[in-house]
C-alpha cells in the first residue's frame, strides 16, 4: 500500500512471493470484449460510438436504425444506446451539449490521428507507441476548430474571436486531458491510446461533471440573491382596486414571503459525479464504472458463477420479472484480477491512476491506495520506483488492512503500518 503526500508519480512493478500461489486457480475466465453487432474489431480513424449500457463500441456502417449518420471520429458528447440495451429494441442517439473542453479533445484527437497517418501510413498507426505530437494553439488548433466547428459543437459558430482565448485557458487548465510545452504555445493530447477516447473516458467525465457543478453553483447563487433582495415582491403595481391593502394585510398576518437569505431555495438532488467512480478495465473488460471504496462502504466487481446448480432458473426469473428485485448473491462470485496491480477503486478518488493500473500520481494532502490482492501468510515484498518528487515532500509505503482509511496517511490508525521516505520514520497508530 502507498499513500501520497505530494504530486509524485509512482511506478509499481509486478509483485513477487516466496510461496507458490497460482492466481489462475482463483481467477474467472476472460470476459468477452466483442465489438459491435458484427463481433469485429475497433477501427482507428473510423466513426465509432460507444453504448452507454453495455459499454461496447459500434461501427457506423453496422447501424440498424440510425440513417444519414455522420460526424468526426472521437466524438465524446453524446449518449448512444444499442439494440440490445434499448427497451424498445431500437437504437437511440442523443446529442449532449458540447463544452470547449470536449471540443478541444475531439480536435486534438483527430489532428493527432492525421499526423500519424501522414508520418507512418494508415497501416502502421496501430503499432505506434510514441508520444503524441504538439500543435500550435494559433496556427493549428484554432484553425482546425474553426474549419470543423459544425462537427465539433452543437452551437452556431461565434462571429467574435473571443473563443480563441477561452480555448487557450481550457488547454492550460485541464491538465488531466492536455499537455503543454515549455513555451506554453503548443499543446498535445495526454491520452496516448486514441481508441480510449470516448464519452466514458474517466478524465472526460470528470471535466464534464466539474463544469456541471460550476453551472449548478452559479444557478443556486442567483437564486440566493433573488430571495435575499426579495425581488418576487416587485411588480408593476396593484392590478385591481384595494390590491395593495390586501397585500399589506396578508404580510401582517404572517402569510407573506420571508425575506431571509436561503429561505425556500429549492435544493437540487445530488447528481452522481465522476469523482465518485472510476471507469476502468479489468480482465479485458473495458468501460466499467467502478465506485470508489470509502468509509463504511466497499465495492466488488462480480460475475455470474457458472458452477451454481439450477443457475438457468434464476436467469429465467431475472428476465421474466419486470419489477425491481434483489439480485441473488449466491449465484455470483467476485472477479479476481489475473495480475497484481494497484486497485482501480480501492484508492482515494483524487489520486490519478494510469491505464496500466501500475503508475500513480499523488495530490496535495494525505491519500492512500491499496493493491488488488491481499496477503494472509508467507513472506512477501513489493518494489516501487519514484519517477519524480518535489524536494519538500515525502511518501509513506507499507501494509494496510481493509479497514485502514483511504483519505489518510498509512500508519494513521492501528490498521496500517508504514515507513516514511523522509528520515525513515516508522508509523503505526
């Protein structure tokens, strides 16, 4: 287990054990990762959409119900439902409002693909593993977005050029999506695997939810100002004879409107934000929305156990029953990852985990992450490599039980033990 007290990228290689333990004996079979109705393969550069239900990708040419469908590859602001996930057994497509951040992601993804095709050819782009190219904000990014505006945005193109500065601020601010060169004039897409660009990408979801939270806070602030100034009492004047007297009498009887701030402000229902879950890949199955473990709650990925007797009877009941029922737990089993990595959900939600689940970047403050597998006996050890670390920071590494809090340093409670990189201090409770 590791806890972070700084912006420290962390690399954990494969764990080793001095005891003979075969993970494959306890691991389920690989989960199907079929693509589209045709059970084909992903096509980099082709127009593909991801189903919000089954998380599978579908080719444009394989659509059954959507006609005259077009657009650019790497779209992220939409909601698509395939035939298998739709209650009406019909494909559904809804466009979501597009933010400047989503527009920049789509633009840079297409520009990156065009660059690789031009440099290496269309037949070799799937084997490219180098860094993404940087593009000039003024000469390339803005020009590309201006040329393809109708494919990138759901709003008409603005006549004023003020959106140029807005795009620059977005590229500088969204460090989880974009990379900036040393001069600050060129930017690149941080995600190296272009096949992962889609509406379920974790960084894109977090950026979208942050924008929605900001919009909701502005709306609530406007409502607070409206009530505090008692603007609802302002009108064009009494419409009938004696209306002002009746209004004054109503206020004296306590039936009028209260002018206190925050009174009668409608509270919106808390939406499920991307910071509450991670979109991960486990045993070949991608696009899983995995809730983060937190105090009092632990979440496990399960699958149906094929070894259960009379399992077909429960499947028939699940299909034929239209009302909400509790899922029978005895016909499911926990999915155990086939290799030891950092846990995609047993970590503090502010920690940034790479796609390989082996490299972690910490944030300011105390936060922790655990591995996917636990140990109970034998002699075990693990190794790590610190890629970069500020000089005034330190990191704790050690062992922790499941009850150890994630929003705290290791050794904070009696359920964890740690060693600190600064002066080698040992911590426990």
